[in-house]
C-alpha cells in the first residue's frame, strides 16, 4: 500500500526534491562509470535489474530473499483479474472497511464500475477497495481469489512467492522476492492493456458517476521520459517497494527494490539500477530505413527488384551477446507489383531471440509482363529442351528429304 498524500503542496515539494536528486545522480561520474557488479551503496534490503526481453540478470543483491512486498502484491491481483474478467464488464463495488491510512480508490459499496477502471485504480493509486472488488467479482470471495493467485504463481514458476491476501497487507504467508517480481512484471508487460495502464500518469475513470480523475503514485513516470511503469508499495514490514521499468535506445529493463528506507530513495535507487542497466548496452542499428535487403529476380521481363526496409530498427546489445539479421523474401517475383508493396520482412535476433521485425517493400513498380516477354522468357527458360527438339526436327527433316530424293530418282 501507499499512504495517501497530505496535499498538493507536499506532493510538489517531494517531486522537486526527487528531480534535484535525480539530476545529481544522472550527472555524477559514478552513474556514468558503471561498476562491474552493479550500483554501489543501495540501501534497499533486496534489489535487481534485468533485461525485460530475455530475463537476463544484469545486477542483483539478495534477489532470492523472501520478503514482504506490500502493494506490489497487486501485480498478481491484476494478472488474475485480467485472466478471469473482461475489461468492459461492469461490476458492483464490494463492501470494504479500511483501516486508517490505507490507499483507496474511493469506491462506495454497491456502485457500478468497469473492470478496466478498477485496474486503473488498482495500479495507479494502489486502491485496496479496488483490489477487494476485483477479488470478489472474479472468484466470489477474497479467500477463493487468493487461492487463484497462488495457483497462477505456481504456474508462472514463482517458486519463492506466496500470497495471503489480494491487497499486500502485512500478513504471514504474503511474500515474494525481487527476482520473482521481475518475472511477474515481464509477463504482465507483454499484455498491451496492462502495459498501457502501468505507463499512465493520469486517467479519467469514466464508468463512475460522476467520472473521477486519478494520478499515478509512481513518480518515476514524471521524472524521466523513458520510464514505463510499474507499481509502488509501502507497509511497515515491507518498507518502501518499487517495481520499475523503462525503455531506451532499443533496450527494455525492469528493476525492483524491496525495503528501501524512504519514498524518495526507492525512486532514486530504481533510477540508478535502470541507468546502470542501460550502460551495459551498446546502440546498434542493424536495419536502416530505405536499405536494400533483398533483390528477387523479376519473372519474364528480367532484372531484379530491390526490396527496401520500411523503417530503421535500433537495438541495444551487450558485449557478450550475438546479433543476427534474418531476411525472408521471395527469390522471384512477377508483375504487376505496385511500388511500396510488402514482399518480405527482416528480423533482428539477439542471442537467437527475436527483438524486432521490419517489413520489406518494393522499391519501384513492376508492370505485368507482355505476351512477347512471356514467350521470350519461356524459350530462354527452356533453351535446352527447345534445342533438342529443334535438332530432332532437323534430323527428321533431313531424313524425309533424302527419302523424297530417292523416290524421285526411282
């Protein structure tokens, strides 16, 4: 959970402090000269940064340690709810009695709300009432929903994760690890609807009457333009928790800190982890817009048709990774073909894993072959059979002429 803010002035002051601290971090020589084993001096009890594409661990500390995870529990709540409920489904808010200081979406028992808006309330403001309503709507009760959470966790291979509630309250049996949280976040971010929610700074919940605007508690989104999510959390036992993600220069990363000592430090430490992760990659441009990547032959009329990359594709590659380009295009094409027609694709692979695909398009138009082009090509393609046939015809002709001459002599 994340305690409610005490006003716009406090929020603005905190963000200004965070921006100043982040600028100092980004401009410092320590941030640009990445240590071999990751950033130094992080105060979180456990942390990790991974490649979101492959899951490769770039740096970690105590990443397998089971710890309370506060409202990052709601990542699994969101995962199960999205599996069990349609986003447009309208449900009624379940009665919920919060204790003082809980994070709430502000639902009134019985009011109608869409599952989509509940997910926004769950992720952006960490609404405990939203989590409870999703649990009851999906499984009929909190207890049955928690059972579903644990079954999904086992199916996803989260061997060091167990849930005791859908909210993230401090409770025996509700724990996970930094490593498991990155695994879950990687799976969630592959779902476009979830990725959109996690990357939203502010949204108007239109299914409520009257509509209500909420803001994301993840200040990292407003701090750097490349941040893409994911979820904050805070309880007394867990400390300050953050699952963060970012995408820059063709590289996608996920970082986690559990047990940071303050709200400010969890953002700064995740920023440092992500900056460290990005520093491990070199920018590569394996495909450039307009580059000819294939030249199939043109049937009948002859010549070749260059196929050009529709756009550039930039990727980040570590020194220990292998970059490959795979081109799929026909060896021969036949008109009519319009300029810009899609006739193939080029795929970039890093260590054998697909990281991007670009369409290949015809660089010029090709008209339909004429009758004479087809005839000439047919003869050219079958020159040996035609030669043999012509030779046979000549031999037969010679034989017939000789026979005719003998008959005249007789």
